[in-house]
């Protein structure tokens, strides 16, 4: 019954001409609608995600942070709407995805190095090119562990480092990260945060980072996308422009503290609403 109802609602939605985002937009989301079991999660949702920026996605538990990035990354189908990357569809866009659960993210029968190189092999790149790219990645991540080991022989932090390397191997235009630090200890979290920031400063890859830790969300972000409870809307988009690299000292900067405080106020306003 609800499926029939959804279909009717969608069929009646007005078809508007596509409105591009402002200059500097990478991902344009227009009229995005997604129902689960007859209940709206997103309804006619619009958003512009800037290019060469890190956007942190923050909001109440269950508001649809993972679903949003999974729909953009094409892992979950949308009911209706349009998502374009520089005006192109997903099939013409190179993306990388880092999962929260690194234990299930890699092929256990492949050595870590082969897991990382896997996307390059899928692209049918030659051996010399794969080797060159792998050497580049290993150098930029300053890898201290043995990549010839199998993933299950590595620590959690090492596995997550490897899965970030794999996501970056083909040089994606957009990198999606769904709570990439949540299963890591604090030391490893700090290490991977720094690595991500270095990669970003070096490549400018657009990153969409879901985090349930507000401090971390702000620390890494150029923009904090604050979402409401479902049906989910944009509560506010907060700019945080402190220079990179951000360091431990950043955490006590007045500008950082102000951005965090404002994000928290918006979040609290939304959960109480
Ligand atoms: N496959 C599914 N079937 C039904 N409901 C789902 C499914 N996936 C997610 N949901 C619901 O959609 C909402 C958003 O989920 P999710 O995107 O995982 O939230 P978040 O990542 O913000 O915590 C939640 O209420 C969740 O229960
Ligand atoms: Mg989630």
C-alpha cells in the first residue's frame, strides 16, 4: 500500500528545470526523495556540495547521514531526484569510498597490497603504472607496516589506513568516508586524521565525511553540513575557514571553539524541535 502511495506522490511531483549550483559547486542534488517502508527520509532535498573542499556531515542519530552519502555514491538507489557531479552522472565520475567497518571492507584472501591495487587492476592499468601509483601511495602515507601481509594480520588502524589508500588509489574526484574513525583507538584516529588532511592538501579531492564526533567534524571541515531529524532537511551549512594544516593547537583557537559551539547550538536546536 505504502509503495503504491509513494509512487503516486512521486508521479505528481512537478518537473522543474535543473538549477545548477553556484560557481565552485561539485555535486548538485536536486529534488532528492527517498522513502523507507513508506516513511520519508528525504523529500525534495536540494544541496550543493563545493569542489576541493572537505564537507563534514553531522546530525542526529538516524537522520540519514549514511543514506545520504550512500545515495550520492550510488550504493543505495534514490526514489527520485537528480545527483550530478560537475554536471556529469555517477558513471562518468571516479569516486572512492571508505567504510566504517574496515574489517569487512577488504578481500581477506588478498594481500593488503593487492587489495589496495585492486581498483587499479579493475581499470586495466598496466603493471608499470600500477607499481608507480602504489609507490606514490606508500610514500605519501609513510606506511610503516608490511603491505605483503593479509588484512587480518594488521591492526585496525593499519587496516583502515590500507582501505583509505585503496579508495585513493585510482585518484578519485570525490572521496566518501562514513565514520572512518569510529572503530579506531584515539592514537590511530589522530594519525589517520592527519593523513587525510595531508592527502587533501596535496590533491584537493572533494571529501564528504560523516562523523558523529562534532569536534572531529569541525576540525577537518571547510563546511559543516548540519542536518535535521527526519524527514531530513539542511538545518544549516557552517563555514569553517581556519588555515591548514590544522593541528592540536587548532583545537584551542577561538575560531575553532566558536565554530564548534555554533554547530552544537544548531544541533541541539534541531534535536529538541
Ligand atoms: N534499508 C533500510 N530499510 C529501512 N529503513 C532504513 C534502511 N536504511 C536506513 N533506514 C532508516 O533510515 C534512517 C536513516 O538511516 P542512516 O542513514 O543509517 O542514519 P545515520 O547514518 O544518520 O545514523 C534510520 O531511521 C534508519 O533506520
Ligand atoms: Mg550512519
